[in-house]
């Protein structure tokens, strides 16, 4: 699973040049074998720190979007989905130190940054989300 995530993130970043939120959505949908509609993927086009504004991390946003889609498909109630999203955000913050791109990517977004600066964080974040979702669906 780790190797799959690492390879898939690399391909999505370097071959398709998509952001962290869309990468999280794609990887999680493939890992859980859930089809994500193209419109949903497009809805995440500006979710890399709110379009580079360095607000909420796109890994968090993409994962939260997937959690909503996946748990709805399992027949979970809206309250259960909201609770799972809250708990994910709390666990992500405890694990990574923040939910904010500003703190996770302190240098921000500039032309002088190397491409796909968050690739390693993305792999770790997607693996974290995958394990989190596995844990909540086994309860």
C-alpha cells in the first residue's frame, strides 16, 4: 500500500500536475475502489491551501471530501459523517501539527519553489487518511 501511494502520488504530481486535494481524492478512491465523478475532481482544483492562499491544507480537504462520499455510500447518517470528519481533522492535526497549509508548507507558494514540494507530505497524508478510513469503517 505504501509503495502504491508513493508511486501514484508521484505520477499524479509529475505526469498530470494536479494538486494535493485532487491527488488525495484520486488515490483514496482507487484504494477503496470508489468511482469519483469528474465534476467532483474539478471541484477540488483550487483546494491546495485555498488556491495557494495557504489556508486549510488540500490533503485535509480532499480527504474530507472522500470521507463524505465513502461514508455516504456505506449508508452512514449525516451526523456520523460530520463526526468522522471532525475526528479526522483532529487526528490529522495531532499527527502533522496543523491543518493549515501556512504551517505545513511554511515557505508558501512561490516561483522559486521546486515543483511538487509537498510530495512526501502528500504520501504521508494519504496513507494517514487511508488508515483512518479503514479504522472507522471497521467500527
